C-alpha cells in the first residue's frame, strides 16, 4: 500500500506546450508611460491596446488547416476561408509593424497599412507553389508599410528614385552595422556598400536627421510664458514694405519725367535718345552713324549733349532728383 501511495503522490511530468515563434513574439500591451502625450496619440495608444487584446483571441492555424483554407480561397474564391486566413495572420502584421516602430509613425497606423497588405497577399496567394502563406504575406505587408512610411515621413516628397528608396530603408541600418564593427560610417564607404552616389548619401542623411517642424510651433514646447514662434526667428532677407513702396514711387516718377523730357527733343537728339538710351537693345555708335550718314564721334558728341540736358531737366523738374539720376557720360567705345 505504501508503494502504491508513493506512486500516486509522485508528480506527473507534463509535456510543455510548444509555442510558435509568431505567438511568442506578439508585442505586449503598450506602456502608457512611454506613449506620446498628445490627445490624438493617447487615443491611438488606447486603441492599440484594445486591438492587441482582440488579436490574441484569434488562434493560429495548423499547417494542414491553413493549406485547406488557402486552396478553398484560391480555387473557389471562398470568402469565409479568406476571412479565416486573414484573422489568423493578424499577429504577423503586428509583429512586422513593430519592426518599424522607430520610424516615428504610430504603430497603429503601421498595423492598419500592414493589414491592407495582408488582404492583398491572401487575394494573390497561390498555395500550389509550395510557399508558406506567412512568408508570402510578409512581402506584401512590408511593402505596404514601407510605402506608407515613405509617403508620410516628410511633407517634402522623398524616394522618387530607386536609389533614394534604397537609402531611406537601409542607410541607418548600414551605419549601425559599421559602428558595431568599430568602423566609422564614412560617406564614401556607405556609398560603396549601398552602391549609390556619395551625393545621394549626404542628401538622405540630411533629410533623415530631423522631422518637419512647423514655423508656427512655439520655440519652447510647453512654455506658456512666451508666444514666440520659429517664424519670428527667421530673418526676412526680402525688401521691407516701406522701402519697396518708396522704390516703386521713385521708378514711376523717373519714367514719367523721361517721357516728358523726350517731348523736348527733336532731330538727331531725339533719334539717339530713343535708339541708344530707351531701346531694349541699344544700337552701337557706329550703327547709328552709318544709318544717318554721320561719323561715330559725332554720334557720341550728340549723346553726351543729350545726357547733360537730361540731367539738368531731372534736377529741375523731378521730385526725387538726387535719387533718380546720376548721369554719367557713356564710354565713347561703348557698343
């Protein structure tokens, strides 16, 4: 009896339940202490926690069951089979989305975009090719998430060429690899390893160094004692409004007086004034001399006389005489 009693009291060794890699890597609920503090992000964080709880309710499929559902979806376009495949792979989307969590975009947004990729994968999946659905779906999920990140990273369009897209996804990873090996990530070395131009590496590094900042954002976040913004700190290199108005008024006065002065001229003086001083493409002294049968020197003398008359006229009649004109005699060799 004692022997039987000892056998009964001996603890039974149970075979541990084997967990799949996908189930064990499903992220834990988000730590609210690390969540963003804006109301919008706080709401997304709460929604993410609820979503992760729901995803855990959908069990993973056995390989045989998954293959059967995939064939029904592929052969008969069975919507119920497709739905079960999608629900059982939602954990895969979450796992992949968390791999891109450090891009600055909320994980919930990445999951939503990854789910679109999963839908496309289930729609296109061919179970007769011998490829697992999870492997095939990973490609689509990552493609949709990467495209979403690239589109929403900056207001400035990025990734317009193949080399830019390559750099966007691999530049920082390649830098980390080199640093882990004790090698300084020089621009030339990065360009060689990624097979792109050094110029592209420099430009992408600058773009990835910081996110877009609103010019209306306060200089010090959370400081209610000041209303200063980034826009107020940028120096305006353009012309001041009062200076622009003054310049426009002077120019208007100058053109009006030129028209008035032109009406006081006649003969060769008028011709030379129009063809040398007011023309968009002034003629040379020689061209005017050949046209009117006078020497080049004579044309120059007439031009000097006209300039002296113009200066005297402006000084006597213009409002802003000293600002408007400072007439200098043209170089006699001017063309």
